[in-house]
C-alpha cells in the first residue's frame, strides 16, 4: 500500500506585478497574494504604513499594553523553541551596540 494518499502538486504562479515565475506552497497566503519574493517587500511596507500604523495609533494606551503583552508571550515561546537562533541574535546585537552604552572610558592612571 502506498504511503502517499494525495497527489504532490506543485504550484507555479506568475507575479502580477513583474511577471516572474515563483512556486508558493499550495493553499497558502502567498499563493493567493500572487506576488513574487521581490515584489512582496514593497507591498508589506505599503501595508504597514497605510493599514497597520493608523490602526495602532487609534488604540488606547491600555490596549497597546495588552497587545504588547500578548506578543511578548508568543515571543517567549519562540525563544524556547529556537534557543540557538536567539543566542546568535543576542550576540550580534551585543557586538553591534556595545560601544553605545559604555559609561566611561578608561584613562591612564598616574604613577
């Protein structure tokens, strides 16, 4: 008996903006969006400015705290699953920002 019960169908889509061929997963948001990897970034930037920021600015400070708390819980779960990735991120961030937060510089001491 076969282990494969469904046909393995690969979608081939063409970007509606630039016409490039790309292959998204079946029934995914990316398949319905019909934008290639390159054209997606400007789409998301536009969405962020026109949709998300007005929504976020309408929220009360209490609601913003609730949303941030919910996102923090999700982030903590991600950190538990991806400890190596998080450590790599933290190390990069540390080296990138270590010169910004130095309190004082070392000076020569007189003998």
